[in-house]
C-alpha cells in the first residue's frame, strides 16, 4: 500500500508517518515544503495540474493531509488551510481518483461550545477567528469533493515533540529554561478556558485506522479525548513533570487570544470515531505531558 503523507515533517505529520510506516506492506511517501522532501509540494502555491503530476508520480493508494497553518495572517491561513485542500482535491480527482483522502481538520471549526455538552459531528459550526474559519473552509472542500475522503476533526494535540508555537511546547521551553530555581516566575495569560486535549500519538493512530478502514467512512469524525480540561490543569501538570519549584502568575503575561476569550469551553463527542474506526483515545493527559517533558518523538 502506497501512502502519501503531506506535511510529513510537521508535528502531526511526523507522528502519522511514523505510525503508518509500521503497517505491514506499507510504503510511506513524504510530501511537503521541507528541503529534501521526496515529493516537493507547497499547497499554498501549487497549481492543480502541477500537483496532479506529482500525485501521478507517487501513485498513492491513500493520501493523508497533515499540512496546515496554525498561525500567521488571514491570507497565509487561507492559502494553506482553505486553498490547499481545494488544490489537493482537484489534483486527486485528476491523478488518483480512487485514493482515499484522510484530511486533518480542527475542533476550532465548531467555535464556542456549551459547557457540559460535547459536540457531535452534526453540530453547527461557528468558528472564531481566521484559523477556525479557514480550517472549516478546507473541510467543506474535502467533504464535497466526491472523493473517498474523511476529515478527522482534531482537538488540541499535546504530547512528544509539541512545537513552541502552541502552549504545551512553549510552556515546556519556559520550564526547561527555569529549571528548578525556586525564585523563577512564569507569567502566563488567562488559563481558565477548558479544552479537549488529545495525545498526538492517538491522533496518529486515528489516521492509520482511517487509511485502512473499509469504506465508505463518515465524512467527518471527531478525534479528541472527549474530556474538557482547564488549561490551568495542563500547565500545572507539565510543571509537576518538570519539577518546577517557582511561581506561576496567571493573567499577568502572554496576553489572551481571541479564541480563548470567546471560546471558554470546548469538548468533542468521539462516539462516531469509536463506531466507524474502533478508535478511542488510549493515552491520558498525564501520559501525554510526561512524553512531552521527556522529549520523545516516536509515536
């Protein structure tokens, strides 16, 4: 089985590729913008006909799209998260119409949640900010493409290799810098929002199952822990892993993102993924934080 992973050097892509390489008989092919990528692909600027040539050369049985932007201005987010999937779908229809497409979406597509009510895939989508809006646009393209496609709507990933662009990775860097100094002070923003954190290794396993499951699959599946956790709990948990002896000042630094202020609670119902893929999260948040602190990167 030939599996092309777009964004194979990114946080989610690296874990997905590693997991897929363990499949018997699988040949995992990497595509992306990184230098030396076996299949150079930049979804933000690629033309459909050019990408179709690349896909024809790779001849994939399945494509896992982990390419995406989490930061930047609205134009950058739209180019990668909305235009990118549109170009990919157009190229797949031309070059590999029988390939299964597994596209990684985001729980940010839902927008504000109702406390105590995990959202199902049929819930209304009302994203806050450009990130959620552009991810939702990408999802809309994929599910209307006519391809054998499924969108995995991922919660807040955490675990080994977390990048510094997100809170878990940034916090790990701050804690490493602070060491065990009892006088160290970490000044963070508001930590009262609740999020559904999912171990990145569980996301990779969901991608594997989505690639190999007999079709057809539901168009959208939530991939999260199914549990709303205060961001404060994540911070304190990682500080405990680090043996941090200093002080954490909440609301005194780091600002507060639009999403945090307008989306105070978010949790996804993962029943459909259990039914369609036999998938359930297998790692606890404590296990994810321990793996992040230990610095491991193998799924």
